[in-house]
C-alpha cells in the first residue's frame, strides 16, 4: 500500500515516466467506484457517490496504476471535504471541443475553494485555507502528485470555482504524448 502523504511517493511521482497500457472506463458506476477504498467512509458519513460514465465506455492509453492513484487522491479529498450526507459525482466524457481527449471531473458539495487557492492547492504541502478546512488532516501532497501524474501523461488538471462545492477536472489524451501536441489544447475543456 503506497501512501499519498509520504514525500518519497511524491518524489517518485514527480520523476516518473508513464508505463502506458490500455485502460478502459467501461464498467458500470458501482464497479467503477468499487475499485476505490472509500466505500466504508462514504457509507459511514452517508455520502452519496454517483458516476456518469459513457454507456460504451472510453479507452485511454495510460498507466492504469497511476491513473487509479489520481482517482484515489481525488476521492480522498472528496471524502475529507464533503459534508455528512453530502454528494460526490464523478463524470467521464469525450467532449467535441477537445477531440482526442478524455475529460474526468470530480465534484463534491463541500465548501467552495476560494479563487486564490485554486492553483495554490496543487503545490506541495498546500491545502485550501478556510476556517473549516483547518481541521481536516492531510499533508497537502495528494493534488501535487495528481498534477505530476496527469502531466506525465500529457494531460492537465485543475480546480474550478463552483458556488455549490468543489470541482476538479482532469483532461487526458486518448494516446500518450509523442512529443508533438497537435492543434488541440486540453485547456479548451476549461470553461471560459
């Protein structure tokens, strides 16, 4: 079991090269979410978790272990910051404005992330700064690890301001980077 909170794990993630293999998102939502270790925590706090997955699934060429680590880190944060009896929603889709890319979003109805923290929370040892988040334990490494892994795959990750909670968006190429990015900007999935 690898800990996301250990600096050595971050160092490994920061210098790692992706081990690409076909990774499919085709399982039903219950199976998809069942791969993660947070079911008991969600049940105890009565958090409703749902997933919007394409009926026919999506396939990306990615390192499945590292992609699972990104999802686990996002769900860890969601579990920490979602209120009792709250909601978490994962969505996976291919958007026409970013052909050749897969977009994954993780939303929870916890406290919105202040505008000034949206980028800073991806730095090592950083967390959102608010009265309620000061009581949440964590090292502030999970999102830094996510960014490192996603960027190693040629993708992007960011947090979006939401009046009704917090949303994290991951955009990954269907094929791994070949040194040439083409004409499509993965940031085009980001709302203007």
